[in-house]
C-alpha cells in the first residue's frame, strides 16, 4: 500500500465522505439503510455530519473519484 493510500485510509472524514457520496450518487441517501450505516460510521470514526459535508465541499473531485472506484486505478 502506498503512503497516499495509507493516509486516505486513516482519514475518517475522507472515509465518511466517500460513503455518503456513494449513497447520494445512487439516490439512496434517504433510505433507512443509509441512515443506519452512516450514523454508525460517524459514531465509530468520531466525526460529525457537518464536518463531512464541509469535507465534501472542499474535496468533491477527490471524493467523487474514490466513490466511483477510480482512486484504485480504474478508469
């Protein structure tokens, strides 16, 4: 694993943002499944939704690539 991959893996805001955007892109953000999983992730990673939304706003393209799988070298 590269150093960049390790840093992203340890970034709780990045992880939560990828999860949230993945559900958003699938238009599933309002489902009970998303709410259950996302709230658990926020709790486990000790981050708040407001911080995730700000991270998304500041890093949208990077998060979008990861949500679509392109961070792993897929095009």
